[in-house]
C-alpha cells in the first residue's frame, strides 16, 4: 500500500517522530529511557520503509546518555570490551564490570559510520544523577577520550550537539573536553554530585571554562553545581561569563558562592545584559547590598531563585531587586543545631505589595520554603500570624502558581482560601506543606470555595512525606466518601493530586487506612473525572 501523501512531507514525519522522541527524553522523568515502547516504535519505523528511516534515526540518536554507542559504530577491530573482577582486568566476559577501549588507533577509514550518526546527536548526558549500571551501557575507558582528543587531523566529534550534561558517567571526558564543544552548543551543565570525589580535579576546570567561551560562545543556559571544586578557578570562570554575551540562564551552587570573591562575581553576573534566569546564589548580610537593580544590574532578570541565610534579609532583598520578575523562588538555609527557633515576624513580603515594584504586576509564580524540620518559635503575643504574613501577597494580581512550605501552614483557614481565590482568579496550582502535628483548620468547605473561584486550579495540599495535613478530614475515607457523595451535582470539585494532572484526586489510598470505603471513593473519583 502506498504511503499517504502527507507522510511524504519531511516536516510532517519529523513532527510525528519528534513526539515519540519526547516521550523517551523527558527531563521530568527520573529514568533516561522511561518509555521503552516509544523507542521500540521508532526502531520499527526506521525498519518499515526508506521514507521513515532517516527521520526515525534522527530521533533515536538525538539524545545519548553516554558516548559508548558512537564508539561501537566504528569497525569491530577498532574497539573491545574489557572486563574487571576482584581488582583485575582482562577480556574474560565473566568479569563483573565492563568498559569499552580501543584495540588500536583509529584510521581515517574508520570514521564513516561514526560521523553519520554523530551528526544526529543533539543532547549528550542526562540532567539528573543516573546509574550507569542500570542503563546496561558500557563505560568508556578514559584512554578512549584521550585518543579522540589527540587524533590528527583534529576533529569535531559532535558537530551539532546542543546540550551537554556532564556527570558521573562521563567524568573521564573532562580533561579533554575541548574536543567535544562546538558552535551549536546552547546548554551546558556540570554537576559534581554526580561525580565521585576523585573523578574531577581542580586543574580540569580552567580548560573547561576556556573551551566553553572559545568554542561555544552562543551558550544560553549554564549550570555549575560543583560544591567543593571551585576554589582555584575563579578568574577563568569570570572570564568565561564575560564572553558568553547571549547567556540567559545561570545556576550556580551555593557552595561555590560562599568560596568566591562575591563582589566581583555578583557584578559580573549582574552586568550580563541578556540574563533572564539566575538561581541558587547564597545571600547573607555581607552580600545583600550587591543584589540590587539600582546600579543598572539584573535589568533583564525574570526568574530569580535564591538561598537566604537570614529570614530578616527577605524584605530588603525584595525591595532592592526591583525586576519585572515572573518567577520568584526563595529558600532559607535555616537549619542545624546552631540556629535558634525562627519567628514569622522576621519574614517580610510587603515590598511586593507596593504597586511601584515592577514585580508586583508581572509575578506569576511564587515559592517560599523553610526546612520543615527547622525549629519554630510559634506565634508570639501581638506578632504576625500566618495569614498576616501572606496578606501582602494577596495584592499580587497575576499569581498562577503558589507554594509555601513551613510549619505555620497548618494555621491557614478556609477563610484564607476564600481570600486567595478572590485575589488570584487565574490560580492554576497551589501547594501548602507542613509537618505540624497540630490539627489543621482547612476543610472541604474552603477547598470547594477555592475551586469555584479559581476554575483552572489544581490543588496539592501536602504534609511532607505523607502528602497530607495530619488530622485533616481529607485523610479519612469516611469523610472523603461522604463529601463526594453529597457533592455529586457539583460541576467542579477541588482536587487533591500527586501527579500534576488537573481534575484528578489523590485519595491517600496507598498512605491511609486500607478499608473498603477507599475503593468506593475511587469509583466516585472516576465518575467525576469523566
């Protein structure tokens, strides 16, 4: 049967196969190959006919976890498996661990299939920590990367690579990283939590910075979470940032921030004209004055996430960072035995309520977290309550996503939910977290009111770990069943979810008492979701 005429259009095939690829390479999933059926479908399509072969192969090779598949594209007499067991190595396949190494030096004639597939690779590595053994992929011997880097004439091994995520699986490439950067690179992340302590050395970092700025000056997204590995590389790091004129997103670990001369670093970052997203700076009383837009810095910033050491710095920080923020994420490092209990009186969100603040009109996502195990002083006489703390935020007209995690969330009432619903009619997501063992005051009436006022709402009321407000009727199968049964005529129901899918309820079936009513609740939920 001849192909339908629409399937002869390359753009149509690319769209279809890309949709399958996105199921495989989902950055929100914990597993690299989360959808084996999608990958199998692409393989089958590549084998179906010549018209499907190229677009299907493009998607199959688009994202690679490791460099191993490309090495295996070379003639079999070029490479071999080496097995290790009990501290020894050899070619015996009974070894417990295997790696890939070269039998001999590659020759010019060996590169044909390698080049064909390497041109299809757009992403190398994975954004999250990944267990190489579970992928059933071989490790690449460090000498392989050294051979590739020293090959003459020099080659660009991944000419169309756009994203590179360096982690434990490919730490061996760091010393010769310059061989793998190219002009099409847009996203780079280096995360030391994925490395073993001995996998990366201080002297590896300057060549890495130099390679980024020299060979990939068009990078737009940069993530460096290197913890203890920064101390010797500050000048080269700053030079790299200055060269990346189009940098739009920068994430730096707070450990690095503590170790560096922060004045130079902050000024350099603040002067990046196109920087729109800046995450994880470590802010304390010594550097709070550097985070300001009064001197013309941070003018393009739209997404800001920071770790604030002292709660009383939040008000001054919001006042000085007068950006047209869309997303604001604030965390505090308020934990450890050396810290006393915190008080709500230390926290001040009032600068955002001022209509002269640019972020007042543009902010759509707000997130504030205090470690749920941090000691809480409690509400002092005459001090601000949880509703007092959040009241300035109700003045923000365009909030769509709202997350608060701290002990006093348990004190919010149905009345506050009603106020929030009236203040934020465009609200799509709300997440309230607490570990308090006190009885919460939020109930079904408040949830229903909130859902009616915010038609796009997807509620997630969490108690940390158990995803519940301890003692709430929401955790009782009897109360949930009665509420659903009596509300059957309600066209829109406030839903408790744990999967980010609007219109679905997370009943606590796996976390609450296992009784017959939960199965009846599930039946009602299925009826509501249809």
